[in-house]
């Protein structure tokens, strides 16, 4: 490729980046504007529900059912907007040196009680000599939470979640392996698409946000899955270059 074509491509990429930034800013502002009146609607539905609960009539009970439906949908929309705002903010992270094992253990501990209640065994094989990586702790933990939550939800009848960290030729790797329901080909092909979900209450932003967060750390994510046979997420992060290398 000639130098002129390279420069044209670089300018095109810069232009697309600027456009993306503007759209993300506009979308984020719009989401905030929607959240405010939505919160007001939800809170007023809670007040109306409290009044209706004191009425013993059949009409009041029917009205209460409708009010609760509106309230539940408000909560669902608020969650969707919160997920979208997190997704839109994943740019220009401040990356500092940190321990992947430590962040992973923190997230696994968050789900320890839920896993136990669901009959899920969490098994960890964490390399104690794992090199540090550059990370934004809050963003990385959010990505790991989405992946672990997804794995646990894939095992409603119990199973095993295995977490492995290891050193690779190019950096540091994390494998998350569950023995859950797995994914069919269509789901596997679309799982990282924004707003794609197979869950009734899902926002379709959890896995796309996890991938975007990992990519913002200079990492990459891949998946292997078979319907009815579980899923394996493979994540790799680069390690910082040594001084003097």
C-alpha cells in the first residue's frame, strides 16, 4: 500500500473516530434525559401502588396489577439505560498496573453465595506468578462480572465454573469454562452484537460491554460453545513491555 493511501486511510479512521465520539456523547446525553423522567414515573407508580394496597375492592386490585406492571417496566428500562451508559463510556480509560488474579478472585467471591445456592462449584487455577497487566479496575471488574454472571445463569440446574489464568507467549490469558446449556450457532454468532439477547429480562449489552471493555484494555476475547455442552470464554491481555527491552 502506498504512503498516500495509508495517509488517506488514517484520515478516514480519524474522521470515523470523531463521528463515533460525537454520536456516543449525544446518545449518552439522550439516555440521561430519558432516565430523569423515567425515575419520576417509577417513584410515582410506587406511591400509587401504596395507596391502592390499602383499598380492598376488586377494582383497586386490578388497578394495582396494572400499576405494578408499569413499575416493573420502568425498572427494566432504567437498567437498560444504565447498561447503555456504561457501554457508551468505555473509551479513553486510565490504565494502571494491576493483578488480574486479584480482580478475578474479587468477582468470583461476589458470586460465591449465588453459586452455592444454585449448586454450582467454582474451581480456580490461578497462576501465582502471573505478570501484572495495565487495567482500569472498575471497568475490568464490570467485564468479569458480566462474564461470570452469564456463566452462572447458563447453569440453572447446577454445574461447574472453572477459572484459569496463565501466561501466554503474547501476554496473560484467562479462561472461564462452564458446564451449562451452551449456545447454538445463531446465538454464538450474534452474542457480541449490541442489544442481541435470548433472555426475557436481558438488555443485550452485557456481553458487548464485556468485549468492548476487554478491547479497551488492549485485549481480545474468543468463545467456544456447543449447544447443551457448556461454554468457554478465552480472554488474553497484553503485558506491559519491560523497561530497557
